[in-house]
C-alpha cells in the first residue's frame, strides 16, 4: 500500500538550508564527513542483564543521559536554525517535524528505576506520549507553526524529511525544521538483542559473515526551505516515496523495496540511469541486507550504481538515521567522495552485489538515500546538488 506519492510536476524546489548534528562522530557536518571518510569512530560498550546473564554489546554513544541529552537536542535545533539564516518571522512560523523510534522512553526508564528503588510495586509511567519531544521543542524554540511527530521505526526521520518536503513543495509551508533524535535506552538495546539482531562484534553490511547491528544515538536537525541557501552547497530534495510492506510482520520484501525505489525515482522525475550513488540502509542483519540488495538489483538491473552503508561508522541510530545520514552523506559528497562500507570483506553470492570497498570520486548528479523501518515501512529520498 502506497501511503503518498506526489505528482512529479510540482514546481517548487525544496532545499537543505541549514543543519547540525551531535553523534559518535562529534559535532557538525565536518566531523561527520571526517568520520565517514576516515572510518575514525570507535564504539563504546553497554551492559545489561538478560535471563540471568550479563550481556555486553558495542554501542555508538554520543550524548549524556536524561536532561543533558535534551539540552544537546535543543542546542542542535537552534544551531540548525541559525545556520539557515531565516528572518525572525519565518523562524517563528516554521513547521516542526520530529522523527524518532524511541521518543522519550529514556525519561520513563529513569523514572521507573528511581521509583522502583523505593517501591518494588511502582509503575511510574508518566505521560507515555510519543510526541513529548516535539511539544517540548516547539515550546523551547517559541515556534508558532505546526508540529508533527513521525514514528515509523527506523524510517521515522526520513519520513519526516519526506513529508516536510512535500508540504513545502505544495506551498503549505515556506520552511521546515526536521529533527531526528535517538537517545540511549534499554528498551531498544534489549529489544534488538532479544530478537537476535544485535552483533557482539562489529556491523558488516552486505558481508557474507554479517551477524547484526550496532546501535547508536544522536541528535540531528535539518532546515528545509523553498529558498536556496546563499553560503553553502545548494542541496535539493527532488522527491521520494514511502510504502508499507505488508508481506510479513518483520521480514522485508525485496519486491516492496524495489517498488519504493521506483516510486521515489518517479516522484523525483529522475530515471534510474541518472543516479550516481546510493546511500544504502545497510543495517548488517541477514534479512535486511539481503532484501535491500535484491531490491536495488530489481530496480536498477545490471547497472546498479555504487552504493555504501555508513552505519558501521555512526551506528544504527534507528528513527533518527534519516536526518543524521542525510547530513553525513551529503557532507561526504561535498568533499567529492562516496565513502566505503566499513567491515565489508566477503561477497554474499545470494545478494549478488557488493558495496564500495574503496572511496569513489563523486562529481555531481542525483543520489538515492534508502531508509527502511523495522515492521515494514520503507522510505527512499532522491537528492541533487545545484552547485
């Protein structure tokens, strides 16, 4: 079922006008490009108990827990707005779009741990509202425009970018602040471990020996605008697509991924042959990488563009990866390079395609960015740079 595909002849341009991020790579676009091109990040470790055993997993940590993480998120959003150089009036009426997989669950976990220490019967779930972060940001930034929360698992922030771009393209908004946030929490860590999707070593997207994801956290923000930026490369969101895969509750379908990519190209009015590079979702799990690889081959045929995954450098930031990886990938391309896929060594003959193992020069042209959500929501974006 297709959720929404806009007409390809909508006239308005949608630009990336400002942005910022805090991740395992550090702060800002420069740090993201440095890390992705030099493969310079190292995961920390998280520990928890599961069925009486002590579990230790790698984790790309970037934020201090609790209130400090919220403060960083607010600072990132403000920096992105400053970077966009909007007038005071436009800044106030900007539309806010927040994409997150876990929302404010870290606050609930802390509240429960504190209450449980005093009362083993405590159940202190305070306002289990997925929109809490958006409401708080809207108030802290003194915004008057509309506010939206999108929670579609790992495609959350990508869908936030896509729906914001469609609203700008339709003329419903002049500008949009799109925020992706994922803060360390036990629910995500233990959940992926219990599903046997978390590796104890390192993420190896598309590799024959891949055995799971390494999670990470971040706060990232992008400002979209109908007006081009003046002091930085002019990246445009040409279009995209978001589809629901109903073939299975958890296992992705290559056919549905291919359909998402074709619809994204159609919405952008870009033929497949013009795509110069693909930022794959590339989680490092058996089923996801297989479906994505086969889906890309089904869409592009034998002329599959060079593709890569940057999750082994930044971690899988779940619902926030749409904003973080868009910032990171465009920052790498601005340096003229498509980064390699860290950890990839052995081809998987079942996939029949290999990600980049050496940095590839990039001199311009449309690119495709894949974001696929656990449970069947798939999103793809098409971007290009005007200068």
